[in-house]
């Protein structure tokens, strides 16, 4: 059931994401002009950066409305990265809130834990909101994949 | 007194085998019982709306026969009595015809004209007004009738104090001291009072003046004024309890529990939570492909796998941008352990979906190259399909390698026809899906390179 509002939202989200992602890619390319870096580490870091850029641009397109996007922005944001490099990982780990998760229905224990690990920001959510965030996250991931796929198809040799 | 007692005993025999002599009831002190009975009355008033729909036959029976006197009231079960009394108003509302004294097997209303008039008025009113309030008022009226008809000092019945509490104490005390006539007087007063209060709470415009006229002859002015508030108060209480339904009368309670379910706030909150979760699961079901699972656990598994798959796709796509087949090879090799550790079952769109561990077997490079190249051809289509929301299938790598050893073909994967292993199901292990993307992005120009890539992946 796709209402008009949802389509509008998804379209604008898609466009926002595409714009940000392409700009991030361009930025990366400009930063590293020589194309011949075929070292394993270099390639891996590059792909990692591209992946992070993809998630970040998606989170930016969504905004701070969703818990998972907020978690992504806080975790992967440039400020967070700078923070991490400066203060080290231990301090960042201590900054995280610790919350005891109790799942009420024992039947869902394992799956709920897995889902929490998959969905960003899912560690501090109850099952109800976790499912909601998962639904939104899935839609955003699907659009992300679609956009990236079309980009790869159109712009690769 | 004699005919009354005889008739009442007849009523007793109808309703209840046990019989209480009227003398005993008569001798009891009413002041002692008034307090007890007032609480009982309230209890009965509340219970009256508990189960109105049953005992319909009994209700008709009840109407045709004499209403039980107060002495028998005490013997009846508290559940039974209110149910019977509760049915009365409903039956009245259903019946358009007023009570017929002719139907009575026993005396019933014959010795009480005012009671007859009261019942007729009740009919008149109930038919045009809210049932709960009417039921409450009618029930209280019935109780009034019972009380007046019964012995004044009827012990356990909760009816006698009704006039006491409702009306002025003086009048009723006098009335209850002797049996018949003062009771009738008090009864009239109380009935009048009841109806006045009833009329006040009801919103029938034309009925109110009629009622006042009926009982005008036995009217006590001050009594009427005094009784106005209390019946209304009592009736307000009854509808309130009625509206609460099976749940306890709590003003803050919004959700009404279904019959047979627990009504405490914990279970209601639990039920709400479960309903919300079910809503979310339904929404998720629409998003995730191949979500025809009815079981919640399998649905959750499906959701988890789909999220993993999408994240994997993002990873693969981010790698594809880098271009350069050779550069990708080590990457893919690195990635395959991560992605292949848990096989993502991406739906069974093309046939049987299998969940397998991508245990790597070190085959010769050439064989795996061929096989993976072929698989890539097949996978690309299915991978694209999945990207567009369709399902993919898994194929164990061991099988692929086995097939590759079995079938040896040319090294050009582009024009290769579909092979047997790929016929039934398109393999779609995460490593394979990586390859498909690779092949898509890299194009089919560099066959060897792509084959090499696939080789490195298939190793795991």
C-alpha cells in the first residue's frame, strides 16, 4: 500500500540520497587523484569508505526522524570519526549508554538479538519500536541498493 | 394478611423450594437489617446488569407469575435473583403490551393496584428510553414492589431498605411496621418517589407529567422531593456499572475487555502490546519478499535474512565502484569469509531454496573458474531479479564444484547456455551474489579476470 505521501517521501528520499552519495564519491575521487592504487588495503579502505558514504548519505536523506538514522549519524558521522581518532576507541565505548535489554516473550529472544545487531541503534529499543525501525530501515536499504545499482550500471565501463 | 401470605408462599414454591414463614420475617427488626440490606441492594443493583441475555424463558415466566416476595428473595442465589430481575426490564422493553394480571397464575398484582400502575408506567418509560437506566429504575421499582408486598421486616432481602434509603425514613418506617396497608402506603410513596426520580433521569418529555398524575393520589409532597435525588443517584450508579461491562467500574479504563478475558490493567496492556507488535509484523511482511510465513519466528528469520542480504548488497555495490578486476580479487577474497559464513537465503523464487554453509573446498582454479563463470551468468539474472525484489536461490558450493568437475566447457561464460545445475535453481550464496554484481559492473569483456574473481570467491 503506497500512498501518495509515501511515494513522495520515497522519491525525495531517493533523490536526496543519490545527490549526497554522488557528491561524496566525487569528493573521494578528488581527494585521491591517482587511480592506480591497487593495493589490497587501499582498495579495501576505499570500498569501506564508499560503503560508509552510502549509509551516511542515506541517513542524511532520512534525517533525524528515525532512531536508526540518528544512530547511523552519530556512529558514522564525520564528527564521530574525528572524535574517535582523537580520543581513541575506548573513550567512545565508554560514552555509549548501557541498558539492560529484557525481551518479554522468551520465544523471540535469539531473533530479537540478531535483529538488534543488524539494525543500527537497535540495541536500546524494545521489540515494538525495533520492528518499526526495521521496516523503515528495510525500505531505505532497498532504495539505497537500487540507486547504487543504477549508478553502477550507468557509470561503469 | 392471610391471602398475601398464601400467595406469597405459592410464589415461593414456584421459585424456590425452601419456604420461610412470613412470621419470621415479620418479627425481624428492620433497623438491624437496613444497613446490611442497603449494601446488598447496591450490590444487587450492580449485579443486575451482569448477564441480561440469558434466562429469557425464565424472564417471561417471571413476568407472568407473581414477582417473588422479599422473603423468598433472601433464599435465592444472588446471581440468580439479579439476573431474573435484570431480565424483567429488558423483557418489558421488548414487550409492548403491559403486564397482564390475567397471566398471573397466582395473585401477583391483584392485591396491589399501584404496583400494576407502576409496571405499566415502567413499560411506558422503558420503551422510549435508554435501557440501562430503565433497567436500573425498573429493577429498583421491582424491588420496591417486593419490599412493600413482603413483610416489612424481611431479613436478608436487600429490598426493604430501598424505601428506607430512598425515601424519608419516617414514612417507610411507619409503613413497614404493619404488614399490608402501611406497606402499601409506603410502597406507593416509594414507588412514586422512584418514578419521579426515574422520570427525572429519563429524558422523555411527555411521560413525566403522566407519571406524576398517576400516583398523585398517594403522593406525599415532601417524599417526592426527597426521593428525587437518591433514585437518580442510584440509577446513575447502575448505568455506570453497566457501561463498564464485564470490567470493573474504573473511569480510567479505556479498553473494554472481551468476555472471558482478564480485565486487570496488566493483561490489557499486554494485549495492547501484542496487538501493536502484530501490526508491525504485518507491515514488515509486506516489505520482505517471500513473506508468506504465518509463523512469527520464521517471519522474523526471514526479516533478519533480508536485512543481512540488503546490507551485503550495499557492501558489494560499494566495492564494484572501484573498477579494475584485479583490484577486486583480493577484496572479494577478503569479503567472502564474512559474507559466506552465514548463507543468506534470499527467497525461493526460482525453486527450492536451500540453506547451506558455504564450506569452502579447495578445488583447482580452472574448474572453479569455469563453474563460477557459468554460475555467474545464471546468478546475474537471479541477482538482478532479487535486486528488484524477487527471490534468489542458494546453491551449495560443493555442488557447484562437483558440477564443474562433471561438466567442462569453454571458458567463455557470456554465451554459455544454461547448464543443468543451474536449471532448477539459480545459486545465490552471498559470495555468488557478489560475483553477479561484479560481472554486471565489470562487463563481460574480461572473462578471465571475472573468472578469476569468481574463483577466489568460490574458494570459501
